[in-house]
């Protein structure tokens, strides 16, 4: 467990000068928030996705011939798979809403920030370079001072360094004030600018 968490921290800090301040319990792997409802969405989504693939491959050919004569046999399967993807995405949206329910918007002081480049594999197997950011912020909550590295609210990466810088400059004032959403039960868990959508 500790080795997995150390690997997660190493990967998270790769390419950054500002080191990540963890908000999850030390010594245990980081987790992705889920609730019973999001588990249901995930199970239904995966089931539909794979049923659609099986259907599009023609394995249900007898059923298709009997009930869907005159229709391209792969179309219902594609529709079912797309429905599965919709359920999976909806599950993540529901999880984000449930996780951030009751979070508080606060004003913070941005004491440092940086923009860093990272690379990842695209769908066609090519390595693509994008840009992301990391902030170091302080704020007071319930009489206590916190220093955090808030999570990014944007799920879409920046194509250029200038785009990332413009985004930050538009949301951090000239006196380095910005807004965070924080979990009042664990103020180290913060998100920059707005709640996450997914």
C-alpha cells in the first residue's frame, strides 16, 4: 500500500517544482470517489458497452434477424455501446456532484504557481504534449491557516503554455487573490476556481 502511494506521489510530482500537498490519508493509496449510485451507473454502463460490442459483432444475429429485419445489424450494437459510454460519463458527473456537495467557496492567496508540460499517448498511439498548472495557495478556515495545492477544475488540457498562463492570469487577481472550493470536513482538499464537473 505504501509503495503504491509513493508511486502515485512520484508520478503526480513529475515535472513540477511545486510539490503536491496530499489531502488523502498518508501511507494509503489515493482513491477515486464513488458512491453506491455511481457504482450502479458504472456497472450498467460497462454492461451496455460490452453488450453493444457483442451485438455489433453479430453474435445476436438470430435476434437481430427476427426483430430488426431491414436494419443494418451493427447499428443497434453501436447505439447500445454509446449508451453505455453515456452511463459511464453520467456516473462520473454524479460522483463529482455528490463529492462536492456542501463544499465552501473561499478567497485564498496564491503564493506560487507554475505551468508545466507533460506528454501522453493519444488514441492513435502518438505521443502528444500538453500543458497543465499547479498552484500553491493559503487561506484561513475556522480560525486555522491552511496551505494547499488545489486540484484543477478543468478537465481539458491546454495546448500551449500561453493558453495555460492566460487562464491563470484571468482567474488570479493582480494582488494574487483567487477563489477555491474546499471540503469543510477536510480543507486540504481544494479545487481551483470552480467545482469539478467530472
